């Protein structure tokens, strides 16, 4: 069987060389919301936030709304105080807000109204990204194309679009039920099956639906994120539970499933937690959101600086609305992002952007293979390997092999040091990739025998 084809296939890169991959500049910039031009020459903050620890149910809904009203007020206040040239606000729905579409829509309207007020009062260029939760993995095996969870998601996208969202995104989970187990057992073939066979099929189904909603409401389809795959690997590696080289290879391989959103009509800006964003930018030309050191409120990472090297939006991932010494956390992190973006924009204005981009990269890439694969040169090579391959499976294998080769070359060139255990794992990964069949048809049967009990076959049209 072959992967379901999406409506567009990228067969060339949007940039001629790694030197063209730069923060603040995208070959295909987009304008959204209140005149926010993303990728057109400036980097803007993307602020994300969530509730403090509290019950989320009908009886507490007035208190929930008050939390978001407070956040909206502080965003408007801080934007003016910090003289922001532009701002993206992301509202990530909590699961209950997707299960009850009217709840997510009500907060969307509230936040959208605050941004409209800021635009009218002092001309703030801004946009609101809304990201419903993928509820489909609440059952096991996950049923992806029908059922109550899917209908709630569809209603949530439509309701939030009608309520004032400017960009729609999601962190989808198709293939994760297999990827989690394969990753934990170090099964490279299983990881490739999840990322290169299962996930692209679900992405094609899901993103045709999302882009239809966006087209119907005049919104931007932003993009997806391999957060549940590659970011899970990054966090496990950070805790010593997974080899770093495995996490780095998973990161590169995950770009293929996220690319499917753009093949189905997404235009960016991509999701902040999609660290595969630079590869997407190199292939599609779309602007990307990224996160790194200023997202340590949400998670730690070994890529805090290099992640900013090609960003168009710079995010904090998420932070609870709790009180700090200076003020509430969302306002504090918006200030942090604002100063990060000022430095990027000053580098662009002064003509020293390549120097600054290289410093961002060089400060990280010698310390972690996960940082190495995010450099502009690595990004360009991974992207080039992807577009040369004919289908999602072969693209995923090509991306993984390229990442493995890049790490090996850096070790040989003494630009990266690996422990003996990490070096052994790198050899193991390379051998496993070499042993994969050329075509997915020859892998599917073996993987279904091994992992078929974890998945709902009809959800992938297998």
C-alpha cells in the first residue's frame, strides 16, 4: 500500500543555500490578523499561557474566564509598555475546552477582542493563533477518523474560527501510539513506520479538514507539530532515558509528517514547539515559530540558542498565570521574548544578521547532536534529502540517514564529542536504517505483525 497523496508535493527547496535561512525572513511571508506580516523582515514574540492549577468544569467557568481576561489585559498593557512592533498570541485549548467547543470559542472571542482593542488604541499589529487539543488518543487503540473525539475537534476548529481566530494549528498525534513504544524499545524500524507510514496518512486526512475550515473563514492554516514524537524524545534524552543521538535522528525524521500540513494547504507560521520548523521553512518558504531558552518555563532543552537562528516568531511555549516578584508570569515572559526579538531585529537592521545567526548556532551545536541537526547547514542538507525522495516513507528514511551522517561527520571532524554509549547507539541506528526495505509495502506487513495491536487499522486506511 502507498501513502495517501496530499494535494501538493514539494520537489525542490525554497532557498538556494543554507546562508538564505535566516531569522525574520521567509521566502513566503504571510500577513494575518491586524496587519501582522510574519517572515517579512522582523521577528515578533509569540506569547503562550495557560491556567494556574485549578479545576476546569462548569462550576469554575466564571473563574476560568477571569483568568484569561486578566491575561488579555496584561498583554495589552505590556505590548504598549514594551513598544512591541508586532505580536502573535497563541491560545492553546486545554482538553476540556476542546471537548466543549463553546468554551474554547468564548475564550477565543475574549482574546480576539483584546487584540482588536490594542490595534484600535495604539496600532498594535497582532494576530491570534488558536490550537485545539487532539483528543483522539483518549481511547486505545485511537480511532482517528470518526467518533465523539473527532467530532468535538471538528466543532472546536469551526467554533474558534468563527469566534475570531486568525491562525489555526494543532499538535496532532496520529502514529504516536506506535511511536511511543518503538522509541522506548529503541526500535528504529518501528519509529520510521510510525513517522513515515502512519503519521503522514493521518496528517493528510486531518489537514485537508483543517484547511477547509480555514478557507471557509478566511484564516491562515498555520501548521502542525511533531511535539508528541520528537519533543517527547528530546525530554526523555534530557532525563537520560533515551540516547541523544536517537532523539536527534527522530527530530530530523519528524519533519516529513509535519510537511504534509503544507502539502495540504497550510501556509504558516508553523507551531512554536515544531523544532522541525527550519526544515519546513527550507522546503516551503513558509515563516516559522520557534522556542528555546525563553521557553524554559515549560521545558528544558539543549537547543536554547540554535532554535532562534531561523525563527520568524519567538515563543515561550507556555507559562501558567501565576504571580512572580515582578508581576504575573505571562507578562514577565512577554517582556523576555520582546528583548530577544529586539536583538534579532537590530541584527537585521544593522546588516549583521549572519554573524548573529552563526553565534546562536555555534553556542549550542558542539554540545549536543540535537543542536547540531538544527543548524542552518544541517537543516539545508536534511531538507534537500527530503525533497529528493518520492514518498513520505522514503523521505523519512532519507531525513533520518542524513541526520545520522551529519552527526557522524561532526564526530569525525572533532566538532562534536559523543560518549562511548552514544557512539555505539549511533552505529546501531545507522545499521538499522540501512536494513530498512526500499519501499514501505515491504515494511508494513512486518510492522503490523509487531505493532498492529496498538493501532486502529482503518484510521490509516491500511
